[in-house]
C-alpha cells in the first residue's frame, strides 16, 4: 500500500471548502485532511461537525488556526486554499517559497491577461512576485490542460461558470467550424451556493425563491477565463449569469453559428473525440439535452446539443455542479492529475 | 364622499411594512400613506419603489425621516409602527401624549402578564409609563376583541403564529368540550418572511431550501399571547414553530382531546357559529383541510378539522398568510374596526 | 352607471382560466362571468370554489356545461376560450356565425403563415372556414396592435413566451439599429404553470425542483409568433425555452447586435418612447434589470437592458407573469381595448 | 476475497428502486444487481440510464422482464421488491417456495394485526398462504429487531414515516417514563418523493410548491406499524403526515408527557444507551435539534429533543431521508444484517 499524501484545507467552513473536505475524507490516496482557519476568522477552535452536523457521528473534525509552522510540522504536501482571492494573493509567494504544491480555489491566479485581471482590483504587496506567479500559475482545467497540471506547483482551480462554458465550447471553437463573426452567446444560470455562505440580501431566501435574475452583464469576473482559455480574446462573446432559486448546479446555454452546414453526427463525433480521454465529461446523444439534476452532486460536466434544421446554428447545453466540478471536485481531480493518480480516484 | 383618514407607516421597507403600504395604497377610505423611516435607518431619503420595484410605475413613494413634527404637519390620524419592538416601547408614550391612535405591529404591547413579557427583556426608560400602557393596550385580534378595538387608542397587532393558533383553538377552548388535562399541542410551520428582511445565516437560501427545522421549542415569544388570549395560563400547552422552505404562509396543526365524544357536525357548528360575524375566517367542511396556498396573499384565516373515529381527538388545521392576516392585513382590519368601517374594506 | 358586459369563460378550471375568472370577478365593467365546461370534461356540475378553495367564501361559482343555446340565453357578449387549441379551431366558425366576440387564449388563431402553423398540425373539419379565420383573426398584443384589436371580432391572445420576447425586441427591431446579420438570441425561462394543470412526468415536483432544463430547442410553437409579429421571418433568430423550478413567471434574456455603437440614453429613449402609451410595460433605467419577482401577479411586462462598453451589443431582459400578462391579464387587457375602456381597468 | 452475493431488484425505475440500485452498485459485497421489470410494465427492454441519466457514463444498466426462471438462471440469492404492495402480496408465496430471501419495500407484509391491515384492503388469492406469511414476516427495523432479521427469509422493510416515528419514540416508550394517559402526538412532514414517481395532481409542482398540507389524518397506513412496533395498540397516539415542498426528507416532531420530571441528562443517556450499538442513529446533544438537511442523502436517522422547563414535557425531533433510511438504505442495512456483514457496509 502506497504512502498517503497529507493535504490541508484552509477555509473548510465555506460551501466549497466543506465539499472539498468531504471528498478528501473519502479519498483512498490521502490522509485525513488538516483543516485550518485564518487567524481572526474564528475566535475559538471549532469542529467542522458543529458547523455541518451532516458529517457528525464519524469522529471529530477540528479546525485549527493556520500557520506555516503547522503545515511543516504536520508534513503537509498539498495545500488547498478555499479562501477569498485577497488571501490567496497574499499568501501564495510564501507557499511557493515553502515548496508546497497548491490548488487555489479562488480567482486569484486564473488570469494571464492583466487587462482581464483588472476586475479583481488586486492590491499586491510584492507586485513583482505576484507578476511572476501570474505567469507561472497553471489553469487547472484537466480536460484542456492535463499535462501542465501534472507538473505544476500552483494550480488555479477554474471558476464554476467558466468550467461550464469552456468545456461546452472548446470542441467547436477548436474545430474551425465556428463562425466567429456571428457572436457567441453564453447564457448561464447558477444555484445560490455559488454566491457563497455569507448572508446578504442577494442570498436571502425571500429574495431568491420564486425568482430569477440576471446580473453582472458585461462585467462578470469569469468572462476573462473563458476568453483566455478558448483563445477568443477580442471575439464578440457575451456571457450573462443568472441566479436560480436552487441550492446548487449550473446550466449554460451556448449559442454559436457555424461556418457552414454541419450534421448532428459530425458535431457528436467532434465532441466525443475531444473528450474521449476525459472521464468527467459526458457527451449526450444529439438532441438529448442534459439537465441540472443529472450531474448535481457528481463531478461530471454533462454536454448536449441541438443543431438547427439548416445545420448552421448550434445550441449547446452544459451542466455541472458548481460546488463539485465547478470547485471542490475539480480541485480533487487536479490533485489526482498532479500526483499521477487515476483522474476518477475518490470522486465516484 | 367622506373625508379620507391620513395614515403614516414607520418601517415600510420591511416585509410587513411593505405589505401594509400596498394595502393602504388601495384602501378607499385612507389617503396615500405617509412613509417614514427612523433616523439613522437610511442615510439618504429613498423611494420605496427603488427597494421594491414591484410597485414602480405608479408614481413616487418617498420615504422621509420620522419626526413628531412631521406627523402633526401632515395631519396624521393613525400611526402604524412596523418597527422593532424596542422602538415601539420607546416611542409609544409620546405617541399617546400626542393623541395619536396607533396600530403597533411589533410584540411590544401584546402581553398583559409580566412573566410572559420577560422573554422580550424590555428596557424601558420610563417604567411606570410603560406599565400603564401595558395594561391599557388592546390586543388587536378583531375576531375575539372587536368591541375593545373600536375604541382603543393603542392596538397591539397580534403575532403571526399567535393569530393562527388562537383562531384555530378559540371555539373549542371556549366551548367547554376541551379536556385540558390531556395537553394541547400546537405544531406550527411558517414561511421565511416571518423571520424578517435582515439577511442572517438562518434566512440564507442554501440553509432553508430543501430543509425543515424546528426552533425555539418551549421558548417562542408568541406562546404568551396564545396562553393569555385563550385564558389557558398554566395549561399543558406546547407550541413548536418550524421554518418552512417557502416565502410566506403559516400552517398550524393543533391537537386537543375532548371531554367526551363529539360528532363532526357538532364541531363544525361550533366553529361556524363562533365565526358567524367574522368575514376573515373561513371554516371548512369537516374532513376538508385548508392548505397554505388557499389563503396566501389574502387576509383569510382558514380553519378545518378532522375528528378521530371515536370522536374524542380533534385535529385542527389553521392556515393564514403571515404577512397579511398575520401582520399587515390584520393591521388594516384593525383600522377598519377602529374607524367603524366594514371589516373587509380595502382587503379584497 | 353604464350597463355591464356579460362575459363567459370556457375552461375556468385550468390555471389561465382560473386567473381569468378571478380578474373578471373584480372587473368593474363586467357582470359575473358565466363559467362553462366542455361536454365530457366534467361528468357532474362542479363549483370552481371546490377546485380552487382560494376563492371560496364569496358565494358559489357554478360551472355549467357549454352550449351555444346557454350563451344566447344568458346574453353573453364576449366569449373567452381557455381551451385546448383543438377545441378553439373546432368551435370558432360557429362562434363567429353566432356573432360573438371572442378572445381565444389558445394557439389556434395566432399564426398567419401556414408554414408556421404546421407545428400545431391542425385537423380542420372545414378548411376553407378555418382559412378565412386564419386571415381575419387579430393578434391580441395591444402594445403593437391596439387599433386592430378595438374592432376585432376574433382576438388571438398571444403566447406567454411570445409576449415576453416580442415586447422586449419590438422597439429595437423597428428602430433600424438592429444588425440582423448577427443573429438574435432569445433565451427564455418559464415557471411550471406554463405547462398547464395536467399532471405529467414533466410537471412532477421531484423532476422540476432543484433543476433546470432546456426544451423544444428549434421547435417551440411560439417561435412563429415571434417571427411574424416582429416581421423577422427568415432572420437568424433562435428561441430557447427553459423550465424553471418556480410556479409562475417568465424571464427572457434577449441578445442583439447593433449596426453601430449606441448610447444607453439612446436605447432608453427608444424604449420609453415606444411604450409611452402602453401602461402595462415598464421600461427600467439603463443597467437596472427586471427580475421575475417584480412583475409576478401583475399585468406588467418589465423591460430592462444593458449595453456593452463598446455600445454595439445589447442585452435586453424582459419579465412577466405567464398567467397574467402572458395569458389571463392580457385577455382582460384585450377586452378593455375591444370595448373602448381604459386599458388598466380591472387589472390593478 | 469472499464470493459476492447476487441481488435482484424489481421496480428499479421508481424512486426507491433507483436509490436501491445505486447503493447496490457501490456495495462491496454484492455483484451488479439484476434489474427486473414486471410484465406489462415496460413494453420494450429499457436501460436504467435512459430513465435516470444521472448514472449514465458507467456502462449499461439493462432492465429485463421478470420471471422466476431468470432469477434461477442468474443465481439470485436476495430479491428486493420495490413494487406496489399488491404485487408483493401476490408474488411472495412463490418467492418463499423458491427458497429466495426477500426484502420487500412495500407495505405488504409489515403488519401483524389484521385490523391494522384492513387499510390496505388486500385481496389475496391464497388467503391461508398469505396468513402464514403475515405471521412469519420480520419487520425490518434493525435497531429494534436485529436478531430476527439476521435469520429471516422475508424481511418487510418499514415505512418511511414509521421508521422516523418509531426510532424517535422507542427509547422513551420502553423506558417506563412515558405517561401514556396524556396522548402521544406525532406530527410528521415529508418531501414529495415519498408519494412516488407517478404524476398526479398531488405531485404537480404548482400544487406543491410554496405550499404545505396535512393529509390522511387518523387514516394513514403507517399508523399501524407505529402502534405495533412500539406495542402501543390502543394508546391515544395521533399520527399526522404533511406534504412538504421539498424533494426528499422527513422531519417528525413527537410530543410526549412524562410520568414525572426528568433531566435532559437522563433523557440523553436513555437515548444514547438505547442506540449505542446502532451506527445509523445519531442522537444529538440536549437542545440541539436535527434538521432535514443534516441526514438527507445519508442512511442516518437523526434524533434530538428538548425538555420543558418543568421536566415533564418532551419534544423529540426525528429526521431521515425517506428514500434512504426510510426505504432503500434501510433495505441495504437489512441485507447487511441478513448476511452477517457490518451494518454500515456500502452505506457511507
């Protein structure tokens, strides 16, 4: 039996951090994760089972204050940051210096293009260190970037919306069948857990239930990820997120025009070939569309499509669970790739 | 055409205050309500249509800072307080001194028994003035208390749960058929708007959706109202509230044992007679139970029951909309009674 | 006081028919509506208050079997058909012959273009009579078609999705600012009541809750209405409906490209001017988007938009209640226009 | 490595049958389950992955027509019936004759008392064979009945509500602290999947959403199970189920009076001792109440309580997932007990 890797999670009390912790607890290749909280985040030491009684009954899950010393003492080999992006920006240079491998679930290190990073308004203490990490960080979407992730020290786990849109569009964009002059419309809808655990007027039950709203039109932070990863910078791509009255799950409806008429068989083959080595993408038969329910609580990204009768308009539907394939599951998938394990390990 | 009464509403931006404002805007006997906010509550003057775009398109609804002087200048005759109970305790002596009639939607003045008031932990500046108001305030449940409300200066609008439970139990309690030795169980379930508009972890969509939870067992503030109004102080009555994953509505399931076997016809007649003069209570035929959907967005309290085969156990179901019959609609109904208008006026 | 018009409703037990009945009961210009059911639809006479206890307590609402003789005897002047389109196709020639004015809520008479009608697969007994009615029926969208509705004998009440999309697009389409070569994407989301009252696996709570699904891509029946009313036949317009886990409400996100850069002020003025005489459309300030909650349970269609930074991409959001502005409320609005009353009558 | 047991599931397309299939697919002690459908239930052979795309991507899940011959040929050792109770009554004598061990998820064989069985109105072809099975069938609640289940040939898997109520009450009922003269109130609330997959007006999204309703008061089929298993026949016990607007989960609020004052420590010890050997029951600390969310999608039954200040009234809250601990998970737990495996096997 091979030695277990020791992971640590900072931010386990958030929704994504908790999902991540649950996944790591069941993962056959890793030791029980060390759970850490930022100083000031919790005045007293707490147990994750008190915050989430869902997992009580299986022993204690103490959350202890973060320090670099604790990481070293506990022999942590892989650090998961489920922290606000400000923290990830601040801590990362030291984490790298300590020789840790890191999967960062925030938006801190996803973007290569400084113009795209502007929406985050980062305030780096050491801009040159930050700039170097900006250029060396690896975008952690295994389906597009498997080889680079394997050897990466810093993996920037993709945004939930971005994962859904990029995986839905990548095959057609890379195929050459795409008519870029026509515009690419990405109409995405997400459950509320994507907005995080902090209570705000936007996550109040009465404001969300029986409702639907669009937000951040032409200004959502995930737009840059989509453009960069699909190499569509400058294209007429519109990304519009909506807030669904459900706890979790994303459905993205993606509209593209083709350069000429295609057949459903062609498109299906294109997608199936593209994801032939990707166990966490399921491509549905032509005309059969995924629904949020099918992939929720799994690490799958489900993709289906319908072709217009004239073969020139393609509508793609991409679904995933924002907390799993859109966050914690993808982080574990990245870990699997980083350590050379089977990509499905611990995710079934 | 008779002169219109001038009402004012403090706290129109909360859920109950907004419902009240909507009802007053449509009421044929009152002028457009003056909307007021407490000092410090809003740094700038705002328009209610900005907070609730639902009502935009019908002209402006400016909210102005509260002052006694403004009330006088605008000729306000009836003051509705949809404010926290602390404010109502603080302001009421002055309101009385100004000669205003007041309908207070908070829990400040509902309880006669000092022991029951203890759960509120009131911190009165002028205890003797408060004590006098405690004794003179009128509990605003028209179905039980119509005559007193008509001449009252200060009407304490009942709690939403309390309204549901009291109306469901009053006929059987007053009938003498009740076996008080057996215990009275009040299992109540409410939508989330009852918890108010402030975002907290308890009103976060992800915590409420797909969930149900009991809370404040043996400790809910409405218990005192129920005991006092039904004259059941000291009885073995249990009241348990639950938080439902719906925006609005209350269903209370009430369990009593009878002193001897009764027939469904007897019970039905008892309830129908009791509410014969009460247009806002609908008594359902025996065995046909109300559901939350039937009364939501109306001022009705719907009551139904099922009798056990042996005629000795009675299960009563009582439904209402916590924001209407449980708050704003009842406040308007109280106003109708106070001014001698038809009790249904402005509530259809 | 003017004489009241006598309306009749066939199909009052369905969701739209029930909403229509409620609206007519409160309408100051019409008598209590005659409620009729198709032969075979109900074995016994029933009361609408038994199906919808929501309205019980206000007297009886008997539903009687339909016959032309009954209509005549009761002096019916306006017939509302909330029936399946097959019934509306079958009955309409006789209704016209009887000299009745009709508002038909089904899809039977909305489409002028025979190719668009093909999706309904009508099986007319008298094809020539049907063809004549196809050409003379008036599409009942008052905002676009007020004058024709006023004198129409047969008004085809628009589809719910179609209303939302057409009202959202009409100003920009008619303005000449639209770049038709770029494609027009209509991504629409509807609550479940739009699927009707019949229980199916698609309306089962467990299949809908916590879910979102796209359906009828490139094949929805409302697409023809949209193309015809906007005079966009042959354009690259895609309409994709989705099923939301909410009871009612539609939000359509509409994507268009402009022929050149525009300013938000220009677009706002365009929309405000277009709907200046239309009291049931609310145009929101630039960048402020409507949500389903704002218009639900009202007859409003709410429209907002965001313009891309370069001024060339316009995203329009259009919201309405599928049972009110998308069905029953619009039917009443059409009645108001047909009889020369204020368009807001009975709809506040 | 020990030989795997071969299970078969009849009724895998229903909600409970599907959950059961998922659990068996992951269970380390059993072979891939044979999925069977009743004759006439499916005109063609189907794949479970077509009905539930959730599980697609992991190979085929063919559902084949049921026959005793197929069971024999495939070497089935354990038969799970997730069928209507009529089928279970009809098939069971033959299953017993074939020497099969059976876990029946329906209500067919749960009740010992003929009077309690009357609510099912069984129409047995061979009444004497049925009577014998009625007396020999084992009620499959491991926490109360572990030893008998181990050697049983026919295990009657308990009802979902019954499991929740029995586990919540058993410790206090068996303790002797219960004042039976006071009445026992069981107010239970369940998600919609408990009503099954067949679409009816009661499971229509629009009828359930934003609603709550009580049903089958004094007449629910699970009442007999509760009375029999707790040996409370003849007691004044009331069981009232309610339909919650959520897909899954049950919360039962249970009200009992004690013979004398107790302390929270006493009650906690009583419950903890009672379930000391039961890994699937979690007893919460005094005053900390379980919520549906904590146990949903797990096999846990969570139990918490609050004691009145005078120590004489006990309110117990019991939560579980109606499809797991209330059906499929409990069936697997029973299998574990029947074959002498660890009770947690395959259920984590």
